C-alpha cells in the first residue's frame, strides 16, 4: 500500500525531491526568494502616505537589508577554481602578456637621456674648472696664422700650492716666483702632429712688447737672453710674443702646468709606464732609476722629467725625456681604462683641469685635441724633435736659422715635416 498522497509515486518523489534520483541529469539549482527587509520609513513618509513599505523579494543571496544572510542553497557556482577570479572552467580574465618592444624602447630612451644629461653636466663642470688666465690679445705684432693649430706647452717650476713637506718630498726647493722648466710647440694638422722642444737655454731676442699688467709698450733693443728669461720678465704673454718673433710661427693656444699639478695628474691616472734606457741617479732632482720598464708615480715622474745633470746631453737629453713622458701620459689618459672608468676619469680630470693654466680662448675640445695629438706622437703617428741648433755662445744655445725657417714654413703650410732637430 502506498503511503504517499494520491497520484504520487516513488518516481515522482525521487525526481522532484530526492537527492538520490536515478535521473541521468543533475538536479538544477533551486533558489529561494529572499526577503529584503528595508529600514522603516519615517512616519508620514511611506510610499503611500504612511502605509508601511512592503518587503522586497530578491532572488539569490546576500542582497537586501540583511547583507550577510545566506539561504543555504547551492546556486551552482564553484569557488576557488584555478582560474582565480574566473569560474572553474578556467576561462576567466587573464593578465595580458608583457609588451617587450615597448619596455625595450623606453629603457633605451631612459638610458640615452641619462647619458646625455651626464655628458652635458660633465662638460659644463669640466669647462668651469679651466683656469683661463692668459690673454693672448695683449700680444702685439703677431705673425699671420697658418694652417693647423699650434699649442705652446709650458712646464713651469711654480711651487704654488705646495706645502713645505711637498717641496721636500718633490725636491723642488723654495724659490719664489716661477720660471719655465720646459717649453714645447705642438702642431696639429692633417699630416700628423709634430712636437718640438725649445730648450730653455735657447738664445732669443726680446722684441717690442706690451706689458701684461701695465699695458705699457716696451721698445725692443735687440737684447739677447735665454728663452726662460722672457717668461720670468713678463709672464706667458711675453713668452708667446718672444717665440712668435723668433720663429715666425703663430701660437693659437697656451697651456701651462706647475710641479704640483704635474705630479697630481700622474697619480690620478694611476702612474705612467716608461722604458728607461739607462740607469739614472741625480741628487738634485731626486731621480734614482734602474734601466728597464717601470711605472712611475707622480713623485718619480717629476724627478724623471727634471733630470739633466745625470744625462750625457744635459738639457737636450732632458727635453727628449720630457717629450717621451708627456706622450706616454697623454696615451695613459686616453685609454679605455681611464675614459670609461668614472672612478679614475673624474679624479684625473679634476687634477688636470685644476692644475692647468690656459689662454682665454682655450676650450675643452682644444684640450682634447692637444692630448690626442700628443698620444699620436708616442704612437708613431707624428714627429718629435728638438729645435735645430747651430752651436752655443756664452752658455746660450743658438738655433740653426735656415733649418728653423724651413721647419716653420712646413708647419705653416701643414706639410709633412722633413726637417730634423738635435
């Protein structure tokens, strides 16, 4: 006997209510309507003039007045699937793939911008450190400018900025003022650089000149002096005027460095390797070297370029050593290990620029041209020589006038130098 209400069979019961239905189709979710209870309206403000608002029926769950109410019925949605925010079928929203082209483009733009800003900042920093003290506009009766560029490079015995301990360590002595310790002309052009040493004992004539401080014109009297006397008398401007008058070569730029600055540059670059051809021992300069390759620090380098009493050719041999060392120093400064290493580049630039005295028209590109040309001399791309000599008189070295004239003509025309010096 069937205890179920009339017309209800076990099949009907199982199909409609039972969880163990034999049907092949899953039971569809059933949603009970929820009663949303709203807050009561203030008196007299009901929807119909005081009539209480009726409950709202909403399908689903969590809606209405009781936000946290759960009917307990399964809606068929699966939570926590592999798709993250999406459903369990894995077809929810996906994170877009990275645009590598766009990333590379903006990375490159950023790097170029940083490099540009750094380069510009470095340029203005370096340019501001140049000591532009020499006014070549004060030099009168100048020869006509030729082809290429001529630098007058002067090493002075200035002790400025050196402490008593530094003077003792570098063996510079304590003489007041400053004199030329070395004078060179560097010519740059299309036929390779030429570096010419002018011995400081060279016999020259002091011409008519305008005083660098007084502005007064001093008439020339044919007075014959050693080259370094011109610098001692009225500084760089008179030295330039004297070199131009006695050679006929127009000087475009002036560069000077003192003892202390020279040593600082060598130390900042990490020393300079030199191949010393013979044992050298000089108590006056402090030089004490054995023959062979060795790296000289600032103190040793200064002793090396100042040594003359221990050399057979005295001042002429010293000028040759100075040329070799300056070319090697320029080559060391221009190496990738210095240029590409900011921890070496900036100290080197700082030490060098602080130590140099240049003319008012000298720029960083001119300075770079000078260094690269000096490096070219040491690399075999140019020529190094002493001014051609014809003998001596009273301790003064006399120039060979014919050879000097030929040399100056070749430099003015920017021709390959064929003249040889001593």
